[in-house]
């Protein structure tokens, strides 16, 4: 009797919210994929809203990259004459454009994703990571048509993939996906508190076309005075996005140029200065680095998410 009464008294002294679990406490990104039904609905909503009221709809995913490609190819390739020094310069540049576009769209749309869906954030207890993740998936859907254009163009110019090319393509896409998701999570959380972050991201993405070997070949940088500086060269290849673009070029562009210009006929002979030495190994390293960045950004996001509803 005494034991039961003590237990009842102890229970009555507990605060009324004891034992309740915060709706924000979950498994983070793992919880997002446990609720795949909600994720699918959110992706469908984002795709419909993007093309709502548009006559051409998904065709804009083909038109915009082709216009961007033609602009860069005309100015950089023809006017500046870069295409004379780089075999299949169009494939070289478009392979990079596809990777950079996937990253910038993921980063930009992911940063705005929570503020954009503030009505849902206020009303529903769901993993907040779902919004940046859905932005990544929508970006992948919009990048798919560009990837198909690149594939057709590469096949038409003699693309014959080897195992190294296929592995390089997988690693390149993995790096961009991991890094884009990580930065989308971090900046989406910070953008809730300070809207300046979406403008910071928009400004940063202006530089992405220049910090990767897209409108210039890697060989040009490697043999320049900057490339001869070991500190600069190491810093340049420490950027996961740069390595991802090089891997995509290794996958799509390189098989079309073997035996042309300064390139050997054997893919095993390809190395510096045409491409970095040990590029595949560097790719695995950047996958690991991008994964670590994703984990750190996820932890930072979880620290911020409990205040999202009151700040949006």
C-alpha cells in the first residue's frame, strides 16, 4: 500500500508535460525516407507548382540548358577560340554544365524550401529535412532531360564507355548529391532566421561556373603559373564540386577524345596535365568528405529546427 501511494504521489508531482516527446525529435534524414509517402506528395506538389500556368511545362528543362550551352559555346568556344585547343569542347563544357546546374539548383531551391513551405511547417509535425530533400529530388528530375541530351550527344561523337568511365560518373553524381543536400540543409535552416542567406547563395552560385573546369580545360589551369603553385593546385582540387565535374568529364567527354589531339589512345595513359593523377581515388575521398559534411550539416539543422514554426 505504501509503495503504491508513494508511486502515485510521485506521479502527481511530475509536470503536466512529462513524458511528452517533441514532434521534432526524429531520425533526421532516415525519418524522411521512412515517410516516403509524404516525400512523394511533396515532390509532386513542387513539380506541379514549378510548371503551373506554363504552356511548355517540362520542355523548359530542355530549352534553358540548351540556351545556356549555346551562349557559352558561342562566346567561350568560338569567339575566344577555346574549341580549337580542346577536342569535342562542346561535350567537355556540357558535361560540366549538367553537373553544375544540378548542384546550383539543389543549393538554391533547397535554401528556400522551408520558407517557401512555411504554411506546412506551421501546421504539421513532420521531419523538416523533408523540404530540402524534396528540393534535391525535384532538381534531379529537372536535370534528367539535360543528362539525356548529353548522353545522345556523347554517343553521336563516339562515346564508348569503359569501366573507369562508369565508375567516375557514379562518383561524380554521388558527390554533387551529397554536397548539395548538405548545403541545402544547412542554409535552409539558417535562411529561416535570416533571409539574407538565400541572397548569399544566389551570389555564390554565380562563381560556380568559374571555379570548376567548365569553360576552360583542366590542362589550361594545370600548366598555368597558378597551377604550378602547389598550394593553389591543392586548394583547387580540395573543392568537391571541382572533382565531381572532372569525374563527369572523365565519364562522358574523355571516351570521345581518346587518340585526338594531345590525348593518348589508351585510357590508362591519361593523367596530368590532361586530368589529375589518381582521379578515381580522389573521387572516393571527396565522396567521404561530402558525407562527413552532410552529417555535420544534419546535426546543425537539428539544432535549429525546433524554432522554425515560430520564426517562419
